[in-house]
C-alpha cells in the first residue's frame, strides 16, 4: 500500500522539489500539507495507507483546544488521538518531533510517555554518519542501532559500520588506538586518537571529542599516579574519529594506551585493539560481551588485543588472536609497547 506523509511545515511544492533532488518517483507516496488534526485523520481513514508520517507533531493542532500548537495540551491531545487511531486501524504512525540543543525532544515530555517507541537520529553536523537509536520500545529491545550515511541522494544504510569508521592509513600512527565499542548489541570498531604536547599556559588544557571530559580527567590522574606518566604540564587532546560518541567505561584502556603512545612516542600498531575498564587503583576490570567484541575485531583482520587478565574467553576462533592480558594499566603499557 501507499505511504502517507503529512507535512505541517513545508508546502507540497517544496516537498516535490526535494523529492526530485533525491530521485523519489512518488508512485507509492501520498503527500498532504495539513496542520489541522481533523483533516489529517480524515485523510488517514479515507486512504488507509500502509504507514503514515506526521512531520512534525509540534505543528499539528486540534480545533477544540484553545492553546497554541506545540503546547503541552495540543501535543498531548493530538498524540493521544493519533495513537487511538493507529491501534484501532492498525496503521503504524510515525510522529516526527523537534529536538533541543541538548538532543532531547523539544517541548513537553508527555509525548514520550504516550507513544510505543522513541527513536533518536543522532549525528555530528560535520560528519556524514547518522545513528538511529531506540530509547524506548514497548514491543522489543532497545539495544539495537542502525548506522546510516548521509549522501546527496539521502540516507543510505552502512552495511559494515566498523570498517567505515576506520581509516587504515592512520592506525599505525603514534597516539592512535582502536577500541571495540558495543552500540546496543552491535560491536563497532572506533579509532581513538590522542595528542599530548607541552602546555604554553599555566593550566594545561584537557579537550575531548566523543568521550566524557570528566572521564579523561580521571584517566589522566590514574596514568600519572599508577603508570608514572608525567602529564601534569601537558595539554591532552582525545578524539573519537568519525563523530562517534562513546559513553561506556570499556573505552578507558584504549584512551589510556593512546595517551601513553604519545608520551612514549611509540605506535601501538595497526593490528591491535584494546578493551577494558580502568579503576582508580590502576586495575583493569572486565567488560561485558568481550568475546563478541573480539570476534568482530578478528573479522576485520586485527591480530592482537589488550584485555583484562581476568577476562574469560571460550570461543575457539579467538585462538588465532594474540591476547595480551594485563592486570594493571602499567602491565598493559608494558605489554603493548615493550
């Protein structure tokens, strides 16, 4: 069946221009420029589409509600009526919502409580990759993600995200270490880059892109105290290449080894990955689903892995990898750089 796209912000003529640019023929697409909820529901009941998209819910209004579109009352009533229609007619309805500067849905939070599933499309402005992430799902897992690339012809699925995020020519450089992140249930190889340089100012700078700044402060303190690296007068910069955002503590070891690579002026090697959480005592802690992470690294041709000594691995395919087990960050640096 057809798909009904309801635009509350753009005219049909504007949508036609965009469709022509993206090469969409529109054979199975019905476009409606409408803000009145009663008119939208009338078209939904008349056309009975396979799926409907309302863009955006903040621009739709009900005539019986006196407040302005986008207010708590309007969003609650409009979303509630559309939800009842979707359940009674078995038509999946997607409600597009604006987000604020913090990345949360703009306006009242009541919208997230009404709907069955909340999906966020994340991505850095200056990078082409976009990650579709589920924050709520009443009928399935929230541990799955989709990775897409923004092109001139629209978004296209990235079939092998790990390979797409890696740049082979930079993996052998000083300060670069590959980490195997877990985005949902999907292992994702991310190149972590670091740079240390003598500070020209009284207070050294700590700058990050893609990881938490407070986490970097902790890792620098652990490296100074437990691994005896002199970083007190150095500016430290860390970047997760490709615009990926890492929030899991399993990236601690890769960040620490990248910084140590700079201080020693030795590359970790293009065939090495690092996975492990770092404690304040300098100990390496086990992380979840380590086997799945290492299997993905092995699939992409990585031959060595620095992992916590206490990690338990049973998969026979990992026997082809050289596993450098370490109990502390000092051990890990010695095993990695000799």
